[in-house]
C-alpha cells in the first residue's frame, strides 16, 4: 500500500455525500487506503460512512489526535491528510507521485475556496503565496508527507489549534515543502458564516499570536 488518505470527521453529515464519492473513486482507481477517523460524531456520520463500506476508526476528539490515530493504523509509506470539507483535484495522487519522483519529502496543494464571496479568489491566492514563501502549509491544503518523516518528528503536536502550522514548522527544519500547483477546493462556510473580513483578521491575529508564543489552548478558545 503506497498511499494512505486520512480524514478526520466530526459531525460532517452534510459533507459526506460528495466526500464519499471522491474517496471511493480514489480507493478504486489507485493504490491507496482510506481511513476516516471519527472524534465523536452525533449526527450519523459514522453510520453513513460505514454503510458505504469505508473504514472508520474512533479516537479522542481533536484533529491532531484524530489524524495521529489514523496515521498509526495506516499501511501506506506516504500519508495524505484531507479535511472533510476539502476536495482533491483530478489525478491528485499522480501529482503527489510526480513530486516524490522529484525528491519531495512532504508538500501540499494550492487551494481554492468555494463560495459566493468575490473575496475568495484573492484570499486563496494570498494563502498560496504565503505558504510558498514561508514553507508553512495549512490542513485545508491537503498536506502529504513521507510516513517515516512524519514518525521522525512525532506526528501532529497534541494541541487544539495550529496543529498543521506546528507540523509544518517541524517539517521545514528538515526539508522545504513541495508546492503543487494543482488546486484542492475547500469550503468557504466558516468565512461566510462569520463574515469574510472578520474571519481573515481573526486568523491573522491568531497566527501572529501563535508565532509570538501564545499557547494553542488559549488561541483555540478565541477561534471557537
């Protein structure tokens, strides 16, 4: 098994129909396994995914804990972490394989935010450029990493927020990320729910505070 796609779940009933279609296509057409990791859903997500024949395991709630749990049972020598509201582009794993052939140790995709706001293309472009310049990837960019490297750094830090940023900070000490031009599409639901400008400003402030040493636990309370 070459690739393991790990997806954390928590009450994602609305996202599951499209997600299941993509995951089953991946499972059928490529040498990969799919692992859904539930953190205590109460909306029937587990039952829906299980009925569709997908592998679902349970773990403590929290993306970091869930993704670490998925990685622990994965068989692949490459791990790809996919958020439930993010969709991979066509031939995503072929793109990863091409990056690996060129020496990649880890990497991520470019991102496109789905939604009605005219701000989303600009925000997407800013995220992609920030990531390229800083070497820091976010979870909605579908991070992929060599399993041995992921284990070497101890996986995701067990913290309630910025686990993707912390993972990137550890990985970039070893190798720069391979930045794929292919785009994943991710839901703009949080921006639309709380307001685009308000959400952007909040995320900038949270990242700045994390950079200057504010504990992730304190930041998580503000994020929620």
